[in-house]
């Protein structure tokens, strides 16, 4: 009985250590919640007289605290307005890439759509894997979306981009609030001593 108790205690301790290392990934994005009050860390493509990306100081998505979010406002015809961030080289590796973000629709009409993409990339080699084209999103109120995909060998950074695209129709528009963007990763191969097989092996 004493040996069984010791074994159980050791297993619980090891599993707690495993959850502590595998369950708390770090968000690799900069200014993911726009609480700086600006677009630091982000790139914007498709800016024009009828398209803009700004930071709103009076609204916030539901998945984290704060008072700000980004607002993508595209009233130009046949235009792709894109908010994008790529992480630094070395911030990603082969393994599962997790993503999540909060969205709230402003308006979409006459061909206006909203999509998101997440890429695993290799420096000098381009895109090696992708989440696929996510959307068309049109939440009437704040909603949180999440998912994952497997990054293959060669991955060393990741990119996420939000696309408020309009059609060629006169009056086409796409506007969306974006907040609390997260990109995290769990290593593909955990330390063997932290797996259940490794734990049992300690007692053979």
C-alpha cells in the first residue's frame, strides 16, 4: 500500500510538472491587444482615402481585459485592406501552432467579406504550412475564434493576417473590430521523461 501511495504521488507530481510546461505557451505577437493605443508591431496594406486601420479607445474584445481594439474600415471598391504581423526568426518551430482572436462586425455589404490566415514560414523559403483561409467572418457582436495547425520541419517564424476585402460593386464595404490576437506554440516532441510512458519508466 505504501509503495502504491508513493507511486501515485510521484505520478501526480510529474503530471503537474507536465501541465505546467505544456499548458502555458507564450504569445509570440507584439501588441496583440492594441493596448499601446497604436499599431506598434503591425503592418497595414491597402491604405487609401477610403480605407484605414485605427485603434479604438472605447471598446474591447471578450477574451482579455483592456479598453482598446483595432478597427479595420474599408469603404474602397475592389480593395484588400490587410492588418498583418510576422514574428521574429526563431520564434516558431515544428509543432502545433495555436491561434485565437476576437472579432466584432462593423458592416459588410455588396461583396464585402472578412478573412483571416495564419502561416508557418521559413526564413528565405516562404510559407511552409497554413491554417487555410478562415472565414468569411460576420459576427453581430464580439466573438472569440480559435484553432490550430501543424507546422512542419523548417518553420522558424509565423504570420497572422486579417483581411477586410471589398468587391467591385459601388458601395461595397467591409469593417471589423479586431482584438486579443494570440499565436502560441507547443513543441512537437515533449521531453520523454514528462510523458506518461516516461513517468512509468521511472518505476521499472
